[in-house]
C-alpha cells in the first residue's frame, strides 16, 4: 500500500503536470479527484491510528494515576504504622527492640529550628529570595490585540490537526 506522503507527492506532481498540459478542465478535475480520493482514504486510516494511540495514551495516563493513588495510600499506611509503632514503644519506655529481621530503635534527631513568629526575627537572620519574572503571555496577547506594541513579542498563528 502506498504511503500518505507518496500519495501527496503524486497529487502535487500530477496537479502541476496536468495544468501545464492543454487538457480540458473536466479531465484535470476527474484525474485530481481520483488521486484526492486515495489521499483522503489514506488520511482517514492514519487518523484511525492517531485515535488509537491517543486512546492508549489516555489509558496509560489513567493507569499511572491509579498506581500513584495506590502508592500514596500504601506510603500513608506505612507512615501510620511507623507512628503507631513509635508511640507504643515510647508508652512502654522501650527504646530498642532486636529481632532476627531488623532492629527497632528510637533515636534523637538533630536539632531543628521552629519558627514561632517570623516578624520578630532580626534582618541578619533572613535571606532574600529574588522574585521570579516570566512573561505573562495572556496579558501580552491582550495588549497586542488592543493595538499596543510589546517589544520582543509578536503574535503568531499556527495550525493543528483536529480529528473529530
């Protein structure tokens, strides 16, 4: 079966050759219509493949979301059981449990800072985090549509293929 790009190339070549020949318009139209039918049929088949791939991608995305939900549920359960174990070891005054499989021990973490009131902290203990500036494309688009010139920006129009 002929590839779509080959059919499109044949259509362009035939169109150019037929217009160069001194043929009646009806003959040119009939010839190009026959070639266009093949291009349309092949394009339809390619669109079916596109739809199948998009559907497969959606199914994979749904499976990823479900797996992420399950992973998060398992992580949360493990964290709750870890906290349950820690609380009960503390209640019993047990700081270490040894088994053939692993050793459970309560350990002191390194000191960490607890900020109670940020407004009371002297400036020497603050760090500056610079603001992030990025183009507001919606605002720029509106300004250009309203007739303003925005240096460094221009509107562009592209095309996309829509399969309905």
